[in-house]
C-alpha cells in the first residue's frame, strides 16, 4: 500500500488523493484554516510565504528569533560534542553518511515539546510563513538534527537528486549549525520549482545522478546553499529536486530540519506522534504537533 501511494504521489493523481483524504478530516481542516486566518502575519513573513509558493524556496535567516537562535546554537554545539554516544543510540542508520543526534534523547520515541529543537520549529515567524504558504495551520511531522560526514562510499540516497514524495507539499525548514561555505562541507543543493518542472517525473527511478538531471536542466539553474552557521531557509522538497551531504574527507556538517505538511499526513507512517506535551504547551502548539 505504501509503495503504491508513493507512486501515486509522483503523478497528478496525488491532488485527488490528498483531497479525498482531507475530506475525512473536514472538521479539523476547517479549524486549521480558521486558526491560520487569526495569525498576525508581518509583511516580511507574508513575502517569504509568497516566495516559497512561487519559487519553491525562501531564505528566512532574518526572521529567526535571536534569543531562540542563541539557545539553538548552544544546544547544537553540545550535541556535536557527543557524536559517539548519539551514533550508538540511533533509531535508524540506513544513511551511513548521517548520524541522527536527537534519537538519543527521545523517551519512548518522543521529544518533549519544550525541547529547543522542537521550539525552534514552533517560532511564531516560522509558523506564520508556513501557515500562510499552506493556507492553514501546518502539521509538524518531525524534527531532525543530522551530522553528515565523509564515508568514502559511492553517492547514495539523499546524496543523489530527488524529490520527497511523502505528500503533495513538503515544506522543510533547514538551519545550519556549522559553517557550510565550501563544496566539501556538503551544502544543501537544489533546483527551484520552475527548473524542477523541466525535469518532470521520470517513470523509472527516484534518485538521479548529475548527468541525468543536467541532461534536461541547465547547470546554471542550481542553487547551492553555501552559508555560515545559523543560516536558515525553507524549501518545498516535493516541488524542488535536491541533494546534499556530499562530504569531503575531514569535513562535517551539522544540519537541523523541521518538516511540515498540510494536515492530514498523506503518506502512511507511524501513528504515534514523535512529540510529547508539557504543561506549558499551548492549544495552538498541540494542534501543530498533532497532540
């Protein structure tokens, strides 16, 4: 079933399926739209949402709350100093070039809502941009802190060009926690929405080497996100071909990812939410976290 839906998500049928799935949750969809209309969205946030819808990406570094950003940076450096422990406690290690740094601090598979890496995704500016882009309060599917490193193996998985087919739209907030200013640092690299449309949806394959992509799309269309630590950007990874983590020997990249969908989650997955509330978790935050 999941494989069949994955193929559906690569075709125009995905919009019909999304509409059908949404019809089963019409009450919550209406509430999410109502809550989005109540948000106090600044002009700069609305402009970023429009860029995200138009081009498939937006740079949002300047929208991050400085106080939250400072706490976020300190927490990232603390996790970076405990790589070996985190690697031993990973829930998944199918990407050999990644170490998942938050798995070690989950309790029963859940992160507390007051965890800084959850709070970073719940910043009002982040929610305002994503909600405006989607037209409703978003569903935060997960947050991830990943350390990429050189393995010496052939490029594989997300190191190759691909789209995410989890849903009709997959809006990801990315933030660097180390400087990513050289090719060897494994910068997140993508094609804007219009360039990705030139490539289309090939019938065979889901992850493509460079020569396959640049047979259809000019190399000059590529956006390489080289930036200092704490740079933040949003990309609709369902609409933009992308790749990253192409690390050179001796280089490492610490990347934060928060993944948002429009409710309900289209692609089948774990029914248990990866978050747990605290007494201070607001009703709106619970809606976003699916609690």
